[in-house]
C-alpha cells in the first residue's frame, strides 16, 4: 500500500472534543490523528460521528498498545483489525512508539524504554518488519519519553533509534516534546540529539505540552499548552528535516477548541516560515 501522509497541521481526534468539532473545525486544522485501538470495531453513533470526519479530512493512525519492544508475540489480531479499520476509512499512515507497553499480565499503560543494545535493535526491528508485513505498509516509529535508562547500553539513544530504523527499513516519527522532556530529565542537549536522529527518514511530527514537577522532573502528559522551548525545537526540526506534517497532541485538561486551534495555527505559521526560508 502506498503511504500518503497528510500535509500541514493537525489535531488529535478525541471524543471529548467531538461536540465542539461537530459545531465547527478550526480553520487551520488540515488533518486529524486517532488511536486505532480506541475506534476499530466501534459501531453505532460513535462510528457515524467518526465517518463524518474521515469523509472530509485526512487521518493518521497513532498506535498505543502494539508493544513493538515487548517480549510477547505481536498481537496479530490487533494488527488485522487496524488494517481493516484503516482500509475502511482510507487511512494509510500508521505510527507507533519505540517502546514496550505490556507483559504477561496485560497492558501496563506505560511507554517503557528499551535497552540501547545491538540485541534490542535486532529484536525490535524484526517485530517492526512483521508489523509492516501484516499492515501492508511502512510504518513510522516514534522516539518516546522515558524516565529511566536501562543498564547495559552499547550506544546512545539517538544511535539506537537510527539503528532500529535502518535495520527495520521503516520510517521515523519525530516527537519534539519528547526530546525536550528527556533532555531535561537526563541532562543532554536537545539540538544535538535532534541532529543525530535519522531525520532523512522522518515523515511526521508531534508537538505537545508536558508537566514539570517541583523537583524539576518533566512528565510527558499531553495535558498542557506547548511551551516555547518545544516550539523552538520544532523550528529547528523544520530547518533540518524540511516541513513535515505536524500534529498537536492533547489528551486531557482540554481547553476550549479555540485555544487548541490557536496552537495548531502556530504550527502552520512555523511551517510557512520554514517554507519561505527554504524558498529564499
């Protein structure tokens, strides 16, 4: 299947936003993103509401629970449901986290980091290739936020991400907020980290807000406004990788839709500025 990524600036599609979205989508929203696990197989009114939007706007699927780095076999039934859901709604772009999210007890509802080792590269890359075979398309993997560094690292995180992407022959989903969160938590330079990522394979971008604890720990909540540091890193990403489709994530503590629309409009302004810089 040919992967067609949307253009411009997008917004996460959440049920909490549906009443306002049905009343009117902000003018600057070019596409939406959803978690297929939350919508595949849903019927009735919710299915009709979703169809009304997928018939008018491009959508991207962003998975939450495939656990590409986990030790259990991939959930092939889930992948088949996602493939059918994407075909039903004409969606061709799918991304997932470079993390593991479950074990024998079930879903842990956390994005847990992988050890940066050659063995982990080969393990997760094989699982990405398997997922791509089932879905019939190249997927994009996202750099995840993390709060611990597994021991035994043989390479740094950016090199690990690059090695996985190259071994799996997949695409890269860049999350600039996650870089900022991790940079504060682990004390590295976010611009240098950005430069070392496989931006030549980047196809899609996330921006979001995060929470700062009293002790300085940053937590990737998607429940706050995007901060200036993240906007600046997004500009730097466009300068290095070109203007890519970029989605605003917001998962709770939703402000009025007009406020989210203003943040999506900020994405569009940065994209336009970066486009002008390239043209000059």
